[in-house]
């Protein structure tokens, strides 16, 4: 059947204790261009376990993880343009890229490397 919905027709999150929105504003240092976005979120943590400040801390921690590995794989390994996207081949290539990034970090390489043009 159809998923449960609330009165507004939105998907229901039966285990969510809180919902929130994060408003992000980023400025490109070179151009000065400002970009704003709002990202919705949901958590099982109750307000007494995760007040707004704690939710922000958790979201920033998640973003740091995203930036640390996935962004490096996207930028350094140019992963978004790779053609292997399905099955074991994609998982194997992701594991090889993770290994390469880890080895480079262990060798002291900078984490925000850029690919050669």
C-alpha cells in the first residue's frame, strides 16, 4: 500500500522525535558569491537529549565526515565522472579509492588535493 502520510501529505517518520531545518550560507572566497540553502533533517533523539545546539554539532560532525572522505574521493579521484557505477565493480573501485586516500594520508599528503587538469 501507500506509505503513511501526515495531514499535509508529507511522508510520516514514525520513529522521529524531532524534525529541524539547517540554514547554510557559504561564501566563495575567490568570487565573493554567496550561496544559501536550507536542509531538512529528522532525528530519533528527543529534545532533552539533543537541544538545537547539539543537533547543529551532530550535523556539522556528519558534514566533516562527508568532506573528509567523500569530497576527497570526488575531487582527487574524480569519482563522479567514473563509469563503473553498479555491482561489485563499483564497490571494488570505491574500496581501492578509499585505500589510496588512506595511504596518501598516512604518508603525509594534504587531504584537499586537486586532480591534474
